[in-house]
């Protein structure tokens, strides 16, 4: 936000006075202007820098006002020098800088400048600056700058850092505003420490200390957050600061353009020692440049054509009325008609438009503001994205341009652009037209006289002339006067009068807040105070239109973040668990009317039961919320955390433990089954997968492009559960674990913000999610690396129990061969009476691999011919062959051991003996994983499962052979087990089998502590098996990203850190 115009001028004028009292580090000299001499009249033609021209090409930027002043009723701390708002005010519930970028992109803005520190003194990044204090208890000792986002309820957040990451993701240039002349926290006004008693919250310092704080904080901003597009000095700077600021600019941000960098005498701070890269203020915050606005001159007005300083203008203005920069409660917006006029009076008058963007107290752009940005962006694209078609458009010599139409054509405006590479040289222009009626009558084309339809002086980057009324023409001609022969970048004609009228009429039909009324449930109207109840006309006229659907996400989030609305939906602190569930259900039914249902007779209930291949795990939730989008999931989580309801998150796979991805009547089930997109990137190197997808669907989609991904081996396995538990694939030695192929996680955190976790950002979260389970947030998208190896050779052979020992020895040989051939994979399934081996190979084969020869020598009771298949086909086949598509009760369990054929044979004997005493079907599955799998994981940044120690143990004890992770060792209860009275007995058998198998491995010195999370049962503790140091590190990540403990305290069950005591 800029101060009122008069204050801005006073601040600039005060610099001369301040200079006398200030201690200067180094004075900034008045730059020698860069210019050339006109070959026509000897005048000076100012020369631009590449950066200035590139900045003008952006045309539209935004100035983002979001910091502690957002939480005040007044518009910032301006002119209230004793005001230091409490840091506890800054507590956004839905902060999402990507959502800001959605509005920026919809507007068509190409850069965004964030207010990093405004006049209150609050820093939106965790500044580490320290400085000595004085007065009011200060004793000269150094203290930290303890008025930053790190001191607020959302400590751990770096707003500046989040903003920069979002801007980069959206391809938007980023810059910073830093108020140098005012800092209420440090009792500074007009760049000088006030000689007054300190107000509450203020810290006493000296002028020299203040200057050093400025330099140190600018250094942080200019060195930690990448290359900046623009740097804002609102109100200027003092002469004591100029020299050092310039040094810092030249050292760290030599490419940035500097707003308000020059004084009227040409004294400037510039990041370039050879040229001035400043841009000037236009002198008003109303969004209106003078009709005659030059790219040259350093005064805060329309500039001067004869100035030797190239200093283009920037027009900063607000979307809210009354020059309101920070978000204001019930603050009206300027109409779309007014904003269209602003565009024409800024960009259309050679001035870059910098429009305010004011997130509200939740940290989001309100829906009505988002709609207005989009309306303006839509108008600009619709009107100027494509000119009226011409038969011929080309230069006509001597600074002229000609446009000829194939037939009489209606136009109502022209857009002129001058090539300013060698300076702005056009001094005036005329637009002439051969005007005819709609039928082309008015004489032969060449006989129709020229009529002047517009004229002006400055063109510069862009000049838009709107005619008094549309005219039908056959030809347009632009003539100019100049101080050197000009080069036109473009001259285009447009017809937009009807478009303008249509957009204005639609905006008026919506009215204030009407976008929410259209896209949200009708019952929202009486809840939100700013919404009227008169919905019918708008709904009838606009329901189902693209415009109505455009702001669904913003609308729902803007309603959800409103505390008053949520209070009216239900008490924020219901007493009983079911009361809390009911509060969530009632709120969700209003805000997410089409995605929330109470179960019992609901379609969601039936669908989710159908997906559970172990019916043991189903619990009937008190409320099911099934979002379709990330924003809806964020809203649902916001309701859950607000009403403190217990919850469970379900993707779309299967799990055999009750309560892990299900919850009873006392909780809310957040069902992500509909967030199931599978989208291949343009490069085909990454596939973006929703948490509701299953691996068979991923494989089917990728195989259309002859690609695959690293994932599950059985149809119906969910992407989210497998990856968060680590994930075994057919070829771990070639690909690593499934989690190792993730290139980026999109994560919904407990505070309903969405972040990205990858090798470059939030790297600790990236590491923790790879095998760390549901402890840190809800993954709403997995970006997975693709591979060309979708073809698989497969051989399935079943042997009689009498040959079990021979089969186990042969399988051990195959396992050993896997260490030398990463393309080889193996699974061994033991069931009473039979042993089945599944040998797979990456790629198609004409003959079986040599490694399987020992198996081929044993007579099989069933041995279908080996087949060349694909990931998708094999995935479906294994589901059927292993009986995993049957709807029966199941429970799993896991243990690990060093590879040993004799131990494997012991396991089979134990299985058969225990089975003979029970009525339950039992089986175990050997799944080898070698040291190569660990190396693959490390190559991709590592995971949290600590399997490096596992590999080292294998190497020490088994001559560098691979380690068999014995998974699926639990009781697979037969299909006739439908009586819940058998549940406890089945669990006891599962426990007994695991214990006896572990004892057998221990007797031979082959047991290991590691537990594979995907196959563990509720009574096991896989997180603890990762080791104490890893567990401590996982806790650190959890506390950082979920510092209120939502996923530990409210989440119903699962492999949670809170339960992983050693």
C-alpha cells in the first residue's frame, strides 16, 4: 500500500531535510542519463535498459497486501505511529498462496510484488536480524527482531517463501515491497527514530541501528528468495540509506527494476552501475495516467518527452473502493466498468498497471474479489487477444502504418505499440479512417476521404484509443511526427463495445457477493451476512454457465473461513463426539451440499464397503464427506478441525485393519475416492495421480503410451496407501520402493494450506512421506516418475507340499540371482499343501531366465505356460490367482529376516502344523528386497524407512545377498468366515503364526527388527522398527507441519507417531 498522495510527496520532499542529520554510508550520485542525440532536431532521446522494456511488456502486475495490518479495522498503521498490533492477531486458517496465484493468472498479471514489511514493522518472513536496543529498559544488548511471522500462532510458516514458491510454479515474476521510511515497531517515522516515550510493543533503538536493521533485512530479502522482478520503495528512502541500499542492489539484485528509486533531480538508487533501472510513480493511486504519458522523465506525473532519463511509469491502484489496500470487512469493490476504464487509462496510456491484491483474514482471496479479477482478465483477453481480421497490415513509410480490410468492417478502437529499443521517438500521431456505411457505400474505396478518428502525443509501450462510437471502415492509417524514424511493434484494430456492455450487465446481475450465491448451496445465503436471500433471478439466468462455475473453489473456501458463518452453522466446541460429528455433517451439507451424506442407506456407504477386500475393516462412519477437489478437501478438513471431530482418511485402496481407513459413528470419514485423476505430463516423464486412484487404473492409462510406474502388484491396491507405507513393486532392485519414484507430493496440511514437497522445497516433508504413513498431512496428488518398462514376462508354478524344501532352496537361488540381475523379481507363496512361486522379468522373453532353472527342474502340480504380459494385465491376474478379489475377512502381519532356504522350509512346516489345528486358511508370502533397492532409494533422495541399515546387516551376515522381507504372514481367513464371533480367534492365530515364524528365524540367527508398514497389523509398530533416530526425526517433521497435532490427536487410528513408542 502506498500512503495517500500528499503523504507520499511529503516523504519525498523530507529527504533533503533528513540528509542534513543523517550519517551517510555512501551518497548515491545523480546518474549521468543514458541518451542519444536526435538526427533530426538535436534533442536528447533517452535510452532504456532491457530490464525496463521487459518490465513494460508485462503490462499488469499486482501489489499484494497481506500481513498483520490485514487484521485491523483501519487500513494499516499509516499515521498512527504508536500502533504496534499484537502478533497473536496473525492467525490465518486457510493460507494458500497458490490460490492467490489463481487470481493473478486469471487477471493476466505477469508479476507480483509482495508487501514483505509495511509500516507496522511486522516482517512476513522469519527474519533473523539482531540489533542493540536502548531506552525503556534497553541496555545495548543485542536482541532478535521479534516482530515477525515466527512470533505468531502460525510460527514455522515463511509467508515470503511460500509466495515465492507459488509465483515460480505459476510462472509469475516476484518482487518485494519494504517500507524503509516507517517502522512503528522500532518507533521510526520518516526514516528517523522518534524522540518520544515508547508505546506498548515498541523497541528503542538509535538511528544508526535502524539503518543497519534496514540493510540487514533487505539483505535477507534480496539474497534468500531468488531473482526479483521489482523492488518497491514506498515513500522513498533517506540519504543516509541511499548509498548502502544501492550497493546492496548492485551486489544482489542487479536485474530488478526499482519503483520510486529516483528523486526529481535525477538522483537515483539503481541496481546497475552503468544505467538507471528505475520506474516512476504516476502521482495518483486512482488508476489513471495522464492522456499524455511519456516513458521518460523522473517526476511523478506524465513525464517529459525531452527528458534524458528513461523512467517509465507505474500506476498503482486498488480493487476495493476508497483507496483501501488491506482487506476491509464489507468493503465494496470497484465495478467491472470502472476496472475496465482503469485498464484503458493505465495500460492504454503507456503505464504499467499494478493492481492491489488483498487476501482476507483467512489467507485467501475472497470469492467476490477473485471473480472481479477474472472478469477483468476475461475482458482484456476477449477484447485484445485477437484483433479484427485485416487483409493487409504493414508499415507505410515515414512513421506511418496502414491497415486494409477485405470488406467494410466495424471497429471502435486501435491499439498502438512503439518499438522503444532505441528510445521513445514518436511525438504525436493521428489515426485516420475511410469511413463507409455497413454496405460499403460512400464511393469507391480510394475516393472515400480520410476522417480523423483519434489522435494523441505519446505512444510508448502501448496507447489504446477508443473512438467516440464504432465506425465501419475499409482502411485505417496511422501517421506520426517524430524525432527519429520510428519502428512500430504493432498497430491493431478491435471491436469491443458490445463485449463491454455484456460484461458490465452480467457483473451488475451478480451484485456484491452474488458469485457465492450462484456456486454454493442456496442455504448459504441466510448464513453469510453480506449475502441477500434473493437468489432466484440469478440462479435462473446463470445456473450451469461457465461464469457461474468459475469460482466454485474460491466461493466454498471463502464461506468456510468465515468464523461468523461457522458459528451459525454450529457450536465451535460441541461436547460429545457424536455432537461434533453432527456439527461437521450439518456444516458440510450446507457448504458442500453435493459431497456430504450420512451413511447407512447412502451410495457412499455401499461403494466403500465394496472396496474393502477385507470386510473386517469396515466401520460405519457417523458422517462421510467425499470431496471432488483439493479445495473441497481443505474445506472439509477445516470443518473437522474447527469442531474437533475425530476423523479417518480413506483413499480408494484396501486395508485389513478396522479404524485405519475407517471410523465408527463417533467420527467423520474423509473419503478421497473421487480425487482419482491420472494425468500424464506433456513431457510424459511424470504422471500426476490423485489419492483416490488404484494402481490398475494407473497402469491402464500409462500403457496407452507404452509407459508404466512403480506401484502395486495386485488390482485394487490404492496409490496413496501403498506409497505412504513404502510400497513394494515387482522389481525393487531396479526401481526401489514405490515411494522412491515420487517426484513431488501435493500435501494438504492440518491448517488447510496446500504445499508441495519435493527435492527442492519442503525436503524434510518429502523424506518423511516416503514410508512415514499418515502423520504429516493428506497427500492430494502424487507426481510419479514414469518408465518405459511396462512389459513383463511372468511364470507361475505351484508345487506339492512334499517338495516344499526343494522349492525353497530353488527360490533362494533365484533370490540370490536378483542381486546380479535387477530385471528379475520373485514372490513365494506358502499355503497348507502347496507352495507357489511367481517369477517375473522386466521385458518380454522368448525363454525362461537362467536363474529360474532350479525351479523348472521340480515337478509342478500346476504350471501354465509362461506369458509375456504387461503390468496392468499381471496386476489383474494376480488379484484373481491369489484370491484377493473375494469379499472375506482378512488380517495381515509382517516380519523380516535374512535370506535362508532352511528358514523358509521351517516356515512352511510351522504353517502346515498350525493350520491343522485351526479352521482358518493361513499363508505366508516371501518378498525379496536387496541392497540394490536401498541404493535406488538413496539415488532419489532417500526415504524414512532406514533400510540402509537393513542392507548393511544383510551384507555382514549373508555375503551381500538380498534380504527377504517376510510380508503377508498373517492369517488369510477363508471365505466361510463371516461370523464376527471368530474375529478374536483369527487374530490370535495370526499372532501365534508370527511369533512362531520369528522364533524360527531367531533360532537360526536370521531375524531382523524391520517391519514393512504396508503389511503390518494394528498390534505391530513399524515406525519404531525404523530406529530411534529416525523416529525422532519424523516427530520433528510432524511438529513442524502439524504443530497443533491434528493428525496425532484427531485422526482415528493407523500407524501414528503418537502410538510408536519404543
